C-alpha cells in the first residue's frame, strides 16, 4: 500500500478565514453535528475541557445520525483523556485512534519526536477545515491573557476531495489495510462542483517522501515575490535557505514583514527567534512582535494572490520532524482579506522591532553565538534526519475500554 504521494492543484474552490476559537469552534462543531455520512478529524491536541466536551458532543451526534466517524489524536499532544471521556465516544461508534502513544517515564512524556501535528477535518466529503487551531479552551478569549491568536480555513470545492483522500490514506497507514482503504476511497467524490475561483493545493510534510514540501512552497513564494511578503508564525527558527530567501527578497525591494511572538507561551521561543533579528533587520526585513497574547498562527501571504494557512511552524520540529498539513491558496480576494487581518494585528497588537532596540555591543560571545546560529540553521534539515525514525504506532481505543495496537509507518 502506497501513501497518497502527489499533491495536485485544484481550481474552483472557496475559502473562508476563521480567526481564533470564536470563529472556528462554532462553525466546525455545527458542520460535524450535521454530518450524515462521514466525519474525519485529525488533531495534535484534544483536551477534556469545555471545548473538548463540545467536540465530543458534536462527534457523538454525527455518529448517532449514521455517519462513520474517525478521529485521530496525537499521543504526546493529547495525553490525559479520561477513560470516561474515551468511552463516551467509542461506545457511540466513534472510531478513535491515538498516534504513537507511549507510557510516561517518571511522570514525564518522552515521545517527543516526530509528532502528528496536523489539524484537519472533512465532513461528508464536501467540506474541509485546515489550520493550526487545536481543540482546547486556550483558543478562546475568555481563557484569559494566555488565550492564543490563531487561524484556520473552511474549504469547499474540488480540493476537498484531495484532502478527503489524503486523510483516508493517513488512517489506512495506522493499520487498516488495503481492503479498508479501497472501500473507503470508493466514497471519495471526484465530481465536487466549483464553489469559487480559488486555485489551491494541500501540501503535507512527512518523514518519508514529502520531507520538505511545505518549506519549498514558502521558499518559492518568497523568491518570486515582487511586492510584499507577510509571515505570521508562532515558532520561528527556520533553515538557512529560507532565511537567505527572505533577506534577498528584502534587499531587492520587497516589503518583507514578520509577525512573531512577543508574549510567548514558552520563553525559549522568543529567545530562539531573537537570535535571528540582527541578520534579518540589517537586510531590511521588518519584524513585529505580537504583544497582546501568545501567537499560535501559521499563516503567510506573498504579493496579491498567494497565501497559506496550516499547522506548520517555521522551526526544526515542523520543518524536519513533525507530520504537518498546510493549504496553499491562489486567490486575490482571500489574499486581500488575510492581509487586512494581519495588517490589523500589526497596527493594534504588535510592537515593531528596530535595529536600535537590539544590543549592538560586539563581544566574543556574540560572535560565537552568531557562528553557531548560522551553522545550525544551515545544517539542521540534514542532521534532523538522523534522529529516531521508528515506525510509529496508532492505538485504536475500543468501546469496552480495551485497546489494540496497529503498526504502520507514520
């Protein structure tokens, strides 16, 4: 059985930008609860809080309506779901898989590498959601100052068939087998009508044949940009080549802007990104730190048509280890709307970082640090491939509380 390897552009799509949990949760839960045939959902984080319980209720309603419901969560990102919560899903016919589960060592999660970080939903084969929003209450404003700023898209049109097919292949590779895959692929619609004018492609990253696809799309957009590039990314520590592409774009007159975390959910995130500030600012890249709450978004745009929304950060975990999924969109209207939302973020929630704000004192440590950062960025995509790459497993949670392990390459 081969993975769904090729990514095809599809025309005739329509996309709706969903900003934060307030937009996303109400819409995705409504669509899931109304499903009649099928729900496929993959997420890194599912917490047993008010958001997770609302998702549970929507999934159970879909199952009771007769839909086949398949959910996959990551074993590292979703470690503390109670038996009662799991049983409330599986007893109603929801097929729940836990990607690469592992027991804790001295109370700590140790299965850190090569996570299933995608956030995808397909409902009835006709509507899809792609983005970076997890199912947890910290994506809602009422969570408080640590509530996350994030984005997703709702998609209709022929691209949904591509996303549908990809998700079925991903499930099959956790152990379902060829017969299951053939039967489910027969339900994928290849005649979905056009709902808009957007060209789009689902771009994924895995640890086998599609190791650099998302990074290549970013680099191609930056290299060909002539007017503007705006990147809003939560965890920013990309490879040397992407940094060089940004610097070259700024030097040839492109307005290159970065929106990064100014109020990080993890202090090391800001520390790592700030090591690059000198190199970027001196080339003319504009850097904005979002200060109102933690930034969790992974979106970008170039010129007047190209945009991307998805789960992939621009850091070593996302670019070299995790399983990720972004949608790349060519559509003027969507690009303009995303630009307006990011412009609003820069104007009302960000502080622009100037070269004069940085420590300009030259020292031996700064020289060593710059040297190390340069070479880490230049070579980490290569050495990341040496890290453990065992065939991860997906545990299928059974209605009676038992579980079976199904092996397969992730």
